[in-house]
């Protein structure tokens, strides 16, 4: 059924009332290992394909290129390179963010895939493709097993430290 073009997009994002729904979300076997390493060890793991050598972050169960099972896990990063960057001006509820949040696709050292995450300690003018960054983590006592246990990515000094 086509949507009424007179509706405003804001009206489509809200459902008034309550729905008694309960669920349990699991990470699955691949992401369980990924998130446990972030939470417990402040390390980022990728799944490496023995067939074609591609390393995926977060890990997957099979290689998207050659369909081999991914059983080898290696540490990647925490440093990486920005592949794309954007400024996010609205939060999930449509409220304006001041200042806008800077988000980037980061290719971690040792991985072929990219991780989407927040940038910190850099201005929009300085957040450019090719900028070297590193992940930094929440304090151990504040980690919950979420991607937000990686607090963000900040620029590396020019000498790589």
C-alpha cells in the first residue's frame, strides 16, 4: 500500500502507545568473540579468511568473497586510516546536535573492512580521508559489551604515536 504523500516523515518515526514485546538480542557466535575482546581486554579482533586472506572487522562466520569458514581470529588496530567521514547534525530523535558529531569509516591496521564509529579530538576541517587515527576505550569498569565500549577514534600524532 503506497504511503500518503501528505504525511510528514517525522510522523512515520513515532508510534504512540505501548506494545508489550520482550526479546533477547544475542551477538551470535562471531560477534560474541568480537565484543568480549573489546569489553574484557580493550582489544579489537578481526576474523581472517584462510582462503583469500581478507580480515573482517567485526568478524563474520564466513568469507563474503570466497565463502570459506572464518575460524582464525587476529588482533587488528587499534590504529587505522579514515576512509570516509561525515558530520551528523541530528540525533536519533531528530534533535539538532551542537556541535555536529563527526563519524568515520575507519580501516583498522590489519583489516580490509571498515568500522563505522565516532571521531573525537578533531575538527570537521581536519577530519579528512587518509587521516591516521586510533581507537580509545571506555574505562574497564564502564564497559558493557557494546560497540560503545570503544569510546571513539582520535588522531594519531604525526610521528605515529
